C-alpha cells in the first residue's frame, strides 16, 4: 500500500469536505434522513474510496474489487456522496436522495445500485454478510479484502455478535470491521440506552485483533487501517472514535441530529462552515 | 365422471409408485433432501451446505462427508445462517442453509426478506421438521406457519414436495435455478408415491389421479392421504382429481383454475395452518378466476403438541377421514 504524502493528505481532506457538502445538499433536497452519522464518517469513507480500497469506479463490478459493506444503512448519504465524489455517478444525482424512482434509496439497495454490494438498513446484518464474502474469498483463493462499516449502536443486535463469533472461527484476516464509535443513537447516548463499554475488550475476548483511532483524522485512520489490513490470522476491528455531526459545529456531539436533516437555513449555515473549512485546508492551517 | 379434459398432463403419465400397497415404502422426505444436496454439490462445486448445529436431523451429514470443502458449520445461529449465506451468494456461491423450519425461516424471517429476497441473492433454504408430524418435540418445533411467511415475500420460490423421491428432485432443480428459494420437508417417514420416472418441474402442478366431481389440491406428505381418501370417495361414487400442488409459489394458476372448472368443487390439503398457506393461495386464484366451493384441510388456528406423528395428523383434522368428510361436504355444496 502506498504511503501518504502531504499532497495526498490535503487532497483527501478536500475530498472529505466535498463529501460533507454533498451530504448536506442531498439531505436538504430529500427533506428527511440522517445527518450526524454521515458527517462523522465522511473521513473514513474518503479514506476508503480515496486511498485504502482496491476498486475502479469505471468497472464497479470488477470481480477482484475490495468489498465495502455499509451495515448501518441509515448513514447512506455518506456512502452516496463518497461514491459520487469518487466517480461512481454524477454529483448532481445526490439531489435525488430518497426520491421516487431514484437509485439512491433511503436505505441502500443493491438491486438498484449494485456497487453498494448489499441491501442494508435493518441493523446488525452487515458483518454477517461480510463474513460470508470473506469466507467465499478464502474458499476461492481470491485476495480481495472485505470492509464492513458498522455503527456502535448496532452492537446491541444479537446477529452482529453471531458474526463476530463466526469471523473468529474461520480466522477471516481478509475482513476488517470499522465501528463508527460516536456514542449516539436515536434515543440518546449508547451508554445510557444500552451500555457497550468495555467495547474493545469485548472484541478481544471474541478473538479479534482490535485497533482504535481517531475516525476524524484521515492520516491516523489510514495508518491504522493499513496495519489492520495486513494483520494475519484473525479478523480485525477498527474502533473509529468520531464526533457525531463532525464538520458542522451546531450538530457536533448532539444526538438529536442522529435522524433528522437540516432545514434550508441550517443547511446554508453548514455549507458556509464547510466552505470556510475548505479554505483553511488549502491554506494548510 | 370426468375424463380429465383440459389437463395438460394426464395422471397416467406420472409413473407413480404403487402407493396402494399395504407395505408402501416409507421414507422421510428429509432423506430426499440429503441425497439431492449431495448430488447438487457434485454437479456444481459452488454449491455449499451451511448448517446450524443440526447436521444429522436435517440430513446434511452425507453432504459433509462427500463434500467437506463445501460444508460450513456455524452453530446455533439461524439469523447468521441467512445473512452469511447472502454474503457467500454475493461472491458466487450457491448456499443451501438447513435448520428446522421453525428457526429458519421462523427465527430469521427479516434476514430472509431483506438479504435473500429484496437483495435478490441465490440462497436456498431447506426447512426441515415442518408440520405437526415432527411429533414428540412438540409445538415449539412444529412449523405450521412457514408457508404463510414465505409465500408473501416477493421473488421467493416455495416448494413443498410430496415424498422423498420428489424432495430429491426438487433439491436438484432448486439448486440449478437462480434465485431465493424455500424448500419445505418433514421429519417422519412418509409414503413414497412417486418414482424416479415421475416428472418434476418447479411451478407445474401434477395430476396424480383423474376425476371430475371434486378436485383435491394437496402438497407435502398429505398428498398420500389425499390419494387414499380419493380411493374411498370413489367407492361412494365421488370421483376426485388429486393434484400434487407442490409449488406454492409461483403457483400453477392454470392447473388450479382447470381443476376447479372441471370439478366445480375443491378441497385443499396441507400440513400447515389453514390461514395463509397453500389453500389460501388456491382460494385467491379461484376467487378471481373460477369461484367454486372450497373446503380447507389444515390446522385450524391452533398450535401443535407432543405426540405420535400419525396421531397428531388425525387429531388436527388432516387424516384420511377428514379429507373424505371435506370432499363430501364440498360436493354437496356445489349441488
């Protein structure tokens, strides 16, 4: 895997800014949807599409591509925005989010948009499918990697832990789970609704290799993900600590932004903030 | 008496076994699955067997021995069974996933709907231990709602073969067709009605006996009871057409309508709740295409219980006497 130059990092930070702007625009156009998770995972998705994954937007069904599964389908706007910004479809299509006839369904559907790899939304199901894909790759001697993005709250689902058990049984080192550890869910803090801590210890006890990093620091995430990907003998999990709503100050850290979109004024404010952040990236501040 | 006019496939072409013999061969339908899946795995090495800790009773043991590289054991986790199979199918595998029908698709229904059907993946469910004929295990393990929950899912194919020989054929045919499928079979020994020469085609109902007075549309192991009932009814002057309506979805609408049109009265027979099962689908078709009196044989909004399989079939109103009574009743209603 190539190392990250300063220029590469700046380019990725600008992309992440584009991804966030796409999220805000698509949510405003949709009039419904989730804000906090998509914004806080913009850096991770940018790192995946922009640096970590083996993929080709011009050949999205390339058999040897890395598989990226979004288990928590409700944060679809970040995936759609990242895909658009990395060339899978025109950025203007983001404005069709959640609208009748759009490929950009409220929760991702593989049949209408094959490069999302699977249909998701019901929580706790992505890692299980990732285990299947990773096992299938091993059976056939394929060397693609399987990445599964999960929310922290979906670790309250039993099926997710069935997948954690199974991944360990088959020593699926071609499988990396990425947890959006933002501590929020619809009804409040994860630790109030149903405590997940000690989180890393749970995965260690299930025989996974555990990494933690700042999920809003692209360079740190890439460095961590590269180490995870090259680990042999066990599946890996990256606990990506993120700030919900990251990049839009009035949303940051507020669980009430989990499941609602900005209105026109709020979206305008968000886009102004993101434009200013873009200037700061260019100025290397 | 009817000569079976309009039937696309005469009963004589069915090459049935001599099911009237007192010593009719008795084999569990699950054995047919076990044999079929081994052969499917030999024909196509992408066919996988995935089991949730029930390899002996779902008859996966032979597959495990014949194709160890294609066999995956994941323990007691039926939701995982479906979701993982979805992932394997997404990378080109043809996974057969087996558990008791009560747990898969019973426990895993949302994963079946989302990952198999909405997501259109080539996953095959083998639902073992369906019906009250599971016997002593009791109501917790007797799936009698599974046809209902599967037939309402778009893109799903639902097949309930009549005996072990047909279960083997169905397993092979379903392995070779693309798409999500549900194959339902049982635990107990049941009469072998068909032979290797009996044709089988997904979606094509089979006329096992000709008759023009009442049409008995049956699926699963109760096709045998329907045939025996038809013999008894013939002695009373009522000639029944007996149709093996093995594909519940997509149902052979033409065959169902033709049976109703020819006979003018219908009895449906299934080891399932009367509600929302095969018979309900027949009623939906006939309400639109050929409204005739219908009687339903099945479990009447109750749960099962422990007992001997034959005893339970009788107790829940699915025995030969019940079918005879239903046929007489519907025959009177059409008059």
